[in-house]
């Protein structure tokens, strides 16, 4: 680090890059106070701010104390904030913030930018990969249905349920970004934040409190940079081996149906690694569709005999996965226990705080209470792991209301964005304490700073069962790429999408395209959607089932390659699904590609995300590429290839040590 | 006025009401700087602000100098603003603002409020009459199509044309409000402003410059208050007598069609005061519908012989009205003259600035250039008045782009909201200089501070030809009431509405209800709409034509009463259409009634604004009321009456000196 003093200002540099610069004319930091309002309706937030003051911190005073530099900022005559700037042992730059004014609750900092710079990250962003030119409110919430105000589905969702969302809504926001200049910048806060990338010469980072610190580091390569980031937020464990053996079928409806579906799929040549039964604990019907009975224990009514069948299935090579979330259904046994023991978030007066999940209400387990965490971990250990589940969806955690009262005494507004980390930690520890990290997995849609070390797999949330760019198949790709840069190296999506509302129905073509796509991700798992009857399913007809068979074999045949890529994620923090620029830094075009990805080092995937396409145009960085289905060689540039169903545009490097494996894919698909 | 000094603050009172109060904790004024962006698309603006700073002006210093008190505000050690507070000769309170910092371009002032207070005004507001609980951006623009984001038409308009609008969009904004506490408050600025009535104990008035002054006054009655306001913004002339003789038929298509329509209407018993032919200067077709040929002179092609017919019609008691607006069509004669003489707004480099009006482009006549004003006034005198027009729609004036260059050197951003006043002045002076104020009228939809003294009649803009509350018939009523409180006492609307897009078609029922409504306003004028072929017209069938006949006779029969009410507007500034609380101050309910009005002192009108109603519920303040159609007596309260077509809910005061006139209405209607 290097702090250069100028007349009326100073500049902070790290590894030859300006981090921020301050002058009387262009102060780096503004402080003030605001009154925010959070209006939550079923996980969708209408957030407004009334900014009472925003004061440029023009006055500054620099003190050097050994390895640290302390800068006090304020307005003339009054000190507001002390920055303590130093390098960590690992060589990262830290700017610690220490507020000197209690009334300040708004923070804006201008980090240096250049006009042509591109930035990525901010958690899992589903509409834009390059975030420049927009601002990104960072608040974990429902991701929205449609997510584009010009989309009719979005309008219907907004009008009926306040649920349409916008380009920035995400289950997993994180106040961290990565630049094409090979640095990353993280603002440590769990408050509501907003990163504004609309300005030419600065990125303005806003937070609704004084953040703990700013973290900045730079590397010579993107692989080193994501490794660095991964070290900051925690390393993910490797996926259990069995996940790579085939598809995890998302099925529902009871023991017999599940067994029949497995049987039929296998007969059609489907490699079945597991079944995922989100209704293992029983269901309830609402106008939204089938919803689950949120009292986390096996439902012998819906799944008779599963307590023995689950073990037989496992011996037969089929894992059984279930579902849980951090809420307990009003009036049921877990709710009663939690309420009696004081494990639930409450109203300010201590009264019950029930959250509306759409025609039913739940208590929020208070994860700031260590005893409550231990108890909930116990529920997972006993009711899920103890029952024999090999994995589960650890759903939700975005619904912490800002006005509930928590046992640690901290404002729920400040805890809200930290809830996914707390939820991930409980799941991870339950598995770890059972010694099952290598064998059991869970997957989440919500996320936040530091949950990386706990969350085994991310899934892309609730895509629409249609072709819309912002909320359909296409949106999964920027989601995977942005999350991957934040240290979440293992990502997948519901095969076929999820949200089935407002007239949307999953077509056969969409289902088949999504199967094609997910065969080239580190995990393959289908979902029936919230209204299964409206959707084409993997077993709706034989053609689809055979298609799934083909693509599940393709997926399974890549196990050695995927296993190596997954290991690389754990060892070096390099995500399995990578932006093209990760390995082609000199390629300017690569920085603008948001609907293609590298799967590991040697494979490029360009999923078809529009309907009725017969060929597909895509970009290849300069290298020796082989088209997986035709064997045709490509050197790079914009190319168009045939893209029938079952032959998603996939290319591998001629020089790959796995070239023989890839060359065999057409054969595997046919077998 | 009275300025009370407190420890660390002061309070400014006027006529026993606190105007604003200042303390270190709660400063009255905040100053700062911002970077606004105005993205205009065909008169619809997307306006954003990046507020760089917002500084509470905590420090203050009070100096008394004779009758004036000067207060200097600032942040510690730096003066930012001097307030000069004094009373005018008329006893109004003025707070003059004098900026001491060039870089300040954002102003926020907190005017004292009480939690239960209700406020009205802000120009012509079409969605809300009581403005409390919302903020109102004040910027003259298209009013929006649908004006409710939950309305499908709004969504279509937004998606296709960025034209959906919202509750606050209006052609006529004004930074003035009236309180139920019988005061008014005006912020003299033509900059973008935003009045925020969401706070309990203050109204926050925002402007994007330092306003000239704040004006405040209070009266003992609402009639005195509107008289006071009218004195501030200017008194309107009386309507020409002939306007009250019947309906002005909005017709198009040429001389023969016009004569035929007059003939047929008269035969059906319609009292025809005039015809309004917006296409008198010829038409052009666009995808929006028929548009006019914006080169302001008689079209002998479309209207052969009109130069003589217009005088024959006048002798026959039928006035002929036309159309003009402040733009000139690219390439046409007026454009060429204006361009040659330098009468058009330009780009910064002096190049042509053409504004997109939807498939055609126009120059903006530069009204900051006195010569240009005289020239345009001459166009009106020669081409309109000289040709024999008895009136016209003076359309538009909301489209001044913020980035054009004007001859007075002032920023177009600051001129934008003043354009309607400049436009009104030109029209008024053209008529006045011809000595025709008593005989010729023009009507506008756009407005702004001070245009009252020039604008003879307001019309409610472009309602949708449907039943939506925010942009249909209903919306005219809060529009008339809010504008009326600002000193615009004469208001009317297009009978049947105007905007015919996105599948909307005017039904017969809507046309008949609108005829019923407009028979009880000070002017009755129909409009075919932008797609006449999609709409039910006054002469589409005999039933409608007879209906218009009935209601035009009703309207004409009220001439003595309306004439007196119109005179009262000119003399005392009391609008013709009045909120119920104007004369029933003690009635708490009256303050919440936004879809009814008093027509003059003695008549209450409650237009039916929903389809397929057979009866109508409405509110009557305590008085002796007579139902106009049944003669039934009412004392007040919520009542329900039969409301068939042709019998709009109308009540008159039993004690009215015009009681006999009203009692005859059923007979007049039948005749």
C-alpha cells in the first residue's frame, strides 16, 4: 500500500492501483443520516430511503503509526470518521472505519474507477454480468418473477403479488465486486447496501451503517484473484462423489410414485444418482400451487415405508434427498417447542412474530440465539440425517423482517443480510458434526458474505418456466458466473425452471433445452415446478425421458473431468463454471460474454436459451477448439453451429488431457 | 408576522400559524448539490437525481432591520443562505432567499405541518385531491396514459411509448399548496420541484435551484383564501357569453361534414354554441391516429369555403374554433420563417433542435425572445383571429427540452416549467391586443405559476376513453378542484375523453355519462378522440344525439347561474367548480370528497364515473338540498339516489335565488 499526499488531498494505492482518492473538491467519503422503510410482502421488499443529510467529508488529517496510517475525516471543525489503513499478513489492503458520530447511519464511498472499466459480482446477479452502468441494491429477497418491468409476466406478478422484481433482485447479494483490472473490492457490512457503477471515474458504495472495513486486493491473473477471494470468504468442500453419477430426479407424491419414476427412468437409460423429494414431510395446497408442510420430519402418511425404502434405495445406488427451511409452521410441533423455549424472533413487545408465506404463517427461528441454532441443528441431525436423507434443499432465509426482535439485541435490519450465512452454517455444521461432509450435500438459493465456507452448492433460485432472458434459462448463466467470482464455485439450477404462474407452462422444448444445459454443470437436478400439472416433466413422454437418459449419461461420463474441476474449486478457489475471461485475459470480447461459460479449464458451453432455434451463434476465444458433437475444429471468433436438441453448443480444447473423454460424448449419448 | 427566538433556534409565525421552525436538531433548510438527468420521450420524462450533498443548515444568525428580519443560515463557520423575511403591503408573508454559495443547486425546506393536516393543490392533480401521504414531483409533462402502474393500459403505454405516467404526472404542476388550516404556501421557482407531504410534522419542499422566495398567507375562510391566491397569480377574464349558449361540438373532416353535423345536431334539439375543428389547418396520419398539420393557417383543401362560411355560421349563432400549439412543423412555411429569423430554440452549437412529436418533428418557438413572441402573436392575430376564429385550443407547451439553448441565456431546465405561462401570455395578448377578450376564448391543458392571469379556460387534458379512476372521467374532478384552488376558476374536459389506444374504445354509455357531467361544468365541448373511428361519438346514433340535445339545453338553461358564478371567479377569485369544504368548513367529511363538487354556491354535482350504475351514493353537507330530477328534499349525509343516464346526481340549495331555474331542469331536459 501507498498513501500519496497531495495539496488538499491524498490518494490510497495498493499494488499500483488507486483504491480511492480524496480532495476538497472531490471527497472520497460522504456521511449522513437517513430513515429507511422496508415494506415486505412475502419476501418481496419495497425499500425507500429518506436521506436527511449527506455531508461531504472534506476535512482530513493524516497520522502515521508504524505500519498503519490513520486518517480522520470530517467537516470543518468536526471529526466524523477515522480510517485505519493497513495491509494484512496476506498482503491485502484494509481500510477500517471507526465512526465518531453516533447519529450517522448512511455511508457513501467513492472507489476509484476508469471510464472503460468493467465490473462483476455483487453476489449472484441474474440479469447483468458486467454491472457497469447500473446500480445494485444489495438486500437478500425473493428474486422476482419476470424481473423486467417491460415483461407482461412481471407486470402480472407485480400487480397480483408485488412479486415482479427487477434486474437487481436476488436471493444472494454481496457487497463485493471484481474488476476487469484484476482487483476485487469488498465492503464489510451486513446493512442494506447499494453499489452504484453508473459513474465514469468512481464506483460509489453505499451502506446503511458505517461498514466495518473495506477490503481490496489485486492479482496478476484472474485465477489468482478468485483464489484470493475464496481465501477471504471461505473454501467450499468438494461435492460428494455420487452427485456426479447421474441426475437427481425431482419427484413428489409418495413412496410408490417415487419408486415407479426411478424404475421407469432407469429403464429408459437414465443414470439416476438420486431422487429429491421436497414433499418428504408432507404437503399443503395453496392458490400458488403445492406447498410443503413446514414441520421438518418424515411424513409416513405421504411416504409410507420410506424409513426402510430409503436404505434399500441407497444400496441400489439411488440417494434420497429432502427439504428444509429456517421457518416452522404455526401450531405444529417444532413451532411449539421453539416458542416455548424462546427460540423464535418476536415482536418488540415479546409477542409472536409470524411471517406470511402465502396463505400460511410461520415462526422465524432466531439464529442469533446459540441455543436455538443448536436445537435446529439437532432437528437436521435427527429428522433429516438420522432418517437417512443424503441431502436436501436448504431453502429460503431471505424473509427476516426488519422489525422483529432478536436475542442478540442487534437490529434485524442489520441481521437480515447475514441470515443466509447463519442458515448455511447450521446446515454445514449439522453435516460436519455427523462426519458426513464427503457423503451428504445441501443446496441453497440465498447467500451473503462469508456463507461460502458453509454452503456446499448454490442453486439459481426460482427461474420462470419460460424463455424470458431475465428470469428464464438464460439468467442462470450470469447467476453462476457472478456467484462463481465471489467464491461459490459450485452452481446449478432447477432443470426446467420453477415458477409456473400467470399463464406460464413449461414446454417440452424448454425442458429438453434445460436438460441439455444442466448436463454441462456440476450438478443435475430436476424440479417439477410449483404447479407440476401445468408443466412438461422429464417423464411426460418417452422422448423426453430418453433425452434425459442421453444427457444424464453424457453428464455421468464427464465425472473424472468434473471431479477434477470441483477439486480445483476446493483447492484453488477457481469456480467450476467460469467466465471466458478467466483463462483468456487478453481477449477483449470475452469480458462481454454473459451467456456462455467455461466448464472447468477445457470446455466452453453456450446453452441455447431461445425457443425454436436450430443453430446457435457463439463466441470462442482464440484456441484450438473441437465441437463436441461434430468433431469440427474451430480456432476462435464468432461462430455458428447446428444446435439440435440433445446437442447443446459445447466445445473442448484439442489439447485437453480429457480430450478422449470429450471425443466419446456423441457415442455416450447414443448408447 | 412574528419571529420567536428560542434557545438554538427560532420560529417564524404568520397570522398565528407557525410557518416554519428551526433548531439545531431539526433544521428548517437543507442545501446541497445534485446532478439531475431528464430523459424526454415525446413529452414523457424520466427524471433522476444524483444528490451529491445535502447539508443541514444548522448555524443561524438573526438580524433585524426595520420591518424586515434577515436570517443567515449555514454550516459551522460558513454562510450559505440569507433569508429576508417581511410582510407585503397586502399582509402576506415573504421569505426571500439569497444564496451565498454558487455551487448550491438543491434546496429543501421544511414547512410546519400537523399530523392531521390535509393539503390540496400543486397545480392540477388528477389522481389525488388531498395530497397528504405522497410526494408530488412538479414538472410540466404529458400526464400519462392510465396513470396507475397496476393498470394494464398503463403498462402497455409504458412498454410501447414510455407513456404510462403515474399519479403525479400533470400538464399543469405548480409549487403551491393549500391547507385545510386555511393557509396557502407558494415556493417561487420554475425549477424542477418536489413537494413531499409524507411527513407528520413538516411538508418538505424541494427545488433544483435556490427559489426566489416563499410566500405564505392565511385567511379566515376558504373563499377569502382563494381570493387571496387569485390576487397573487392573476385574475382570469370572464368567459365570452356565447360559450354558455350550448355545446361546442368537436368535429373534424372538412366544411361539408361540419355543416352537416351542425344541421343534424340542431334538428335533434342540440343547443350548438360552436364547433371546434382542431383540423382546420389540415391533418397528417400517424400510427397514433390523426394528427394535425402544425403550420398554423387555414387549410382551403380540407376546409374549402370556410373563409366565408365562418362568418355565416357566426351570424347563425355558431362560433368556429380552431387549434394551435407552440411548435412549428419542420420544413413548412412558419418553420422556415422562424428558423431564418432565429426564433427557434437551438442546440448548444446553434444547430437545429427538432423535437419528436411521434412520427414528425418540430421546431420550438423561443418564447424567451421577445421578437419571436411578437411574431407568433402575429401569427395568432392574422391566421387565427384574422381568419375569423372565435377561439382555439392552445395545446401543449410541456415539451421544452432541458438541453436546448434559448435566447435569454437561461437554462432550459429552469425555463421548462415557465413555458406554459409564456405560451398563455402570447395567446392572451393576441386576443387582448385585438380588443376581443369578451368575444374570443382559448383553452389550455398546460399550466404553471402565474399563467392564471393569461389562461382563459383550462381543460383537463387527455383522459382515457374508459372508466379508469386515475385517467378517466373521475380524474377530471380532482383536476378541476385542485386547479381551482390555484386560481384557475374555469375548467372543463373533453366530453367523452380523448386517448383511444391500447384497445380502449369509447362506449356509448361513457359518452352519455360524460355529456351528463359536462352539462354541469362552465363549458361543454366534445372531442372525437385521437382515433375517432374507434369511439362512440355524439352523433353515432340518434339516442346519443337526443341525449346531447337534452343535456345541452340543461346546460344552456343554467346560463344566468353560470354567468354569475363566472363573474364571481373574475371578481373574487372563487372558482366555478369548488370543493365541498369551500362553503362547508365545519364539515370534516367534506375535506375527503374528491369526486363531487359544488358548481357555484348552490349546486352539488356527483358525476357517475363507473359503468353500469343505476344508482349512486354521494355525500351532502348539512343544508337544505333538492334533488334536481325528482325534487326530493335532502338534509345532508351519505345518500343514494337513482342515477339513470340523463339524470346525473345533481342537487341544489332550496334557498338558492336560482331555485326556480333549477326546478325547471327536468322540464328543460324533456323539451
